[in-house]
C-alpha cells in the first residue's frame, strides 16, 4: 500500500511538471498566454494553465490508488469526477474565456452533485460549540464549496502563492488525516500535493508559467469538498482543521470582500485590492509576498498537526495562535514597505 501510494504520487508529480514545462514553452502556440493589463501584477507575457497537469491527473491518480489500496466509495468518486469537471471548465475559461455567470452556475451544479451524493454534514464542530445545521446543511455546503473555489481563484494572483498554500495544506491535512485514520483522504492529499509540487518548480517566482483557472478552481473545489467529506463517517477529520490551515487565504479574501461590499463595488469585477496585491503594489516582490503567506500557512499547519496529532496545545490556544499571523499583511501595509519591485 505504501509503495504504491508513493509511486503514484511520484509519477503524478513528474507528469505535472512535464505538462507545465510543455505549456511554459508552447503556451503561446495553443492560445494559453496571459497578457498584462491594467489589473495585472506582472509585466511580461506569460503562458498560463500550467495547473492543467495536476488538475487533470490528480483525480485519475487518486481514484486508482485509493481503489487499489483501501477501496473507494461512491461519494469520493463523485468528488473526484466533479473536481475534474470544474478543472475542465477552468481550462476552457483559460483558453477561450467564459462568461462569469456561466462559470458560477457550473460550479454550483458541481457542488450540488457532491451534496446529492451524500457529502453533506449534519453538524459542524467549532471551538466551544457544535452547530446543528438542519435544513441549512445543503445550501451552506454548496455555498462553502462554491465560495472556496472562487476564493482560491481570487488568491491566485502572483507567482507561487496559490501553489505554496496548496502544498502546505496537503502536507498538514494529509498528516492529520493519516494520524486520525482517514487514509482515503490522506492518500488524496499526498497525491494532490505531489502534483502541485511538480508544478511549483515552474511557478516559483519568477514564474515561467501561471497556474490558471484550471488549477486554482480545482484546488479550491477539492479542498472544500474534502473538508466536508472528512466530517462524514468515522473517523472524522475536524472541519476546523481545514479552516485554520487555509486561514491566510480565507482571511485575505473575506476581509477584502467585506471592504468591497462596504464601498458598494461589484464583487464580480476584477480588482487589485487583496492584501497580497497591495503588498506587491507597495514594493514587495512576488517572492517576498509568497514567502510571507507561505510562512503563515506553515505556522497554522504545524499547530494543526500538533493539536490533532498530539493533543497539544489546547483548542483555545491552538486556534488563537494559529490565526494570529493572518494579521501580518494588513499590519505590514501600514508600515514602510520593503524595497523591491514587481517583476
């Protein structure tokens, strides 16, 4: 089981790198390039959709590995198939450009398919309370899956940031899943992390290829669906663990959305007001900003593994300490920016 899992992960990572490398060299020939505009944080034409490698390979690799080792259930098959569908929609958007409403409706349909398969929680455990969802379970689950899918897409705006967050998430949550005995999810995170690692070699600042919607929407969708799937059956993987590890992205996106709503801005229109975007505009390089967000994620991931794997620290200390770094971007923006420039 272990050897097959490792081999599958390694092959996935290698093939992901190969696809990303091919696109980095030939993206312009197949119409997959990102040209700078007034909303961009890059200044040169760069191939995109490099995330197609892991987004299209991971569902097949996970399904095969889980089926051959511990057996796969219908609900996980549904998650993998719908994630593949979301990736295909993202690829079509990268290549031809799809209307925002159409993308949104297709994402809702994919989330509804996951819920229909039985991936819907009856309760959610949060610090100090357990929430019974009742009739709100279905709409809240769909909202969470579609919401995180788009949050991840919003946060994929500079070199390496989305892939780094994904690598930390798969490592930390994969470890928690294995410790708690959810080997199906642990194997999923292992293979997905390997695929992202293969891509990150070409996306690290300065990026030779961008992830594209095909990769970012796939990652957001799978993390959201797996976080719900983990709360179903035994043993359970706490939903809170996913929230904490993903907190650097969630905090940035939610605060930015709230600020835009208060200013009366249209949420579907592109902008450059996320904290990570403002850091780059203030003088931080892509690498500095990605390292900052990656360090915040690693801090949260380390505490998550310690808390759920070794019962330390206490829940209150765990949550408060893990979430403290999300305050760093806004605090740093209020200070003198670091030297550097957008590459």
